């Protein structure tokens, strides 16, 4: 059984979206598994082999128990492709996650959008007994999406003041997120493991990692902590524990009151 399955469309996406949450969850003693939907083989920089090595190094920084590669086609992720759905249902049935974190279905990158929709579909079919995927039925507790901001959302509209969601305080784990991202020398410019193809992309500008930090600081600022990562629920979620966990001194919202 896995507590949290963190999903990215390409190697390095799960770090960008959920690196702090993954590191915090692992440090809190939860079993965290990563899932990369594609090998990123169509990227401007880096090969699938280089990116696989980088992803393994990053998994150690975050404390992932396992990192799974789905092998779906880069630039061709599709939630309507039955073979892709079957592949992800099989992974879900094997990993058996309690919670799943996935890219938002309105993300600007088509593979990210489709990745969110693919997980939504696969999680539903994972508990449909007649689905042809291998493995026993499994029902996850819930699905959460990355909360895209103006820089990452299709259309460029920032929904942070019109959508309700959850900002996780990752202040103590931002350093782990930064170290994990630095494992991707082929993507984020000069550094350990750099792949000097010379191609310029949005990611290897010297300011890109600074903009990742700025985003985490902005989410943190919204709720009164130093660094945050933001999530939105994909649907209604049951809460059955004592309400001290929500409304008590150590429940929701304590960052803003600290
Ligand atoms: Zn991506």
C-alpha cells in the first residue's frame, strides 16, 4: 500500500509541482511513490537515458520509496487512448495509492492536461471489476491536482483568488525540492550532469529556478508561511476523523495565524 502517488507527465514535473510535498510526506513517515507518465524523449534537451538517471538521483533527494516509469509517448499523452488508460490502471492497481497528486487538467502543457485527465479516468476504472487491466480492484481515497498559476495555466489566468484549495507549508522541505530539481542538469542549464546541447529553452534560463522559488514563496505568502505548494481537490472528499484535525489548534489554517 502506498500513501501518496505523485504524478508528473515528464521526468522533473513531479518535482516542479509537488517536490516539497513529496519530501515532506516522506519525512513524515509516509510511503511516497513517484510516477512519470513519459520518459521525456521529445524534449529539446537531454535524452531519455540521461533523464532516467536524473530522475533516479532526484527520487533519492525526495525520499521516494519507488519511482515508476509508465512509458507513454512524450507529446502524445491522451486520456482517451484505451491502451494508455489500461497501462495507468495497472500501475494504480499494483502501487495501490491512498492519495494521488497529478497535474491540473487546465495546465498550459497538453501532456500535463491530459495527464491529469488520464489519472482521473484511471482511478475510476481501477475499481471497476470488469476493466481489462491486470490486478485487483483498488479505490483511492482521492485525487488532488496541482494548482496552476498564471505562468502554468492555459490562457494565463491565475485562479488563486477564485478557487478554494489547500496550500501545504513546505518551508522545511523547499531545500529538498531545490536539490531534487538540481539533479536535472540536462533541463535546467549548467550544473551537475549538464548535457551541453546548447539549445535554449524556457527551463534553462538562469532565472528559471529562481522563478520556481518565487512561485513557492507566493503560495506561501498567500497563507502566511515561507514556502508553499498548492493543491485543489478533484472532487468531494470524506472527512470522518475528529474535527480537531480540521478546526483545532493544529488543524487547517495555522500558517496564517502563526
Ligand atoms: Zn512536463
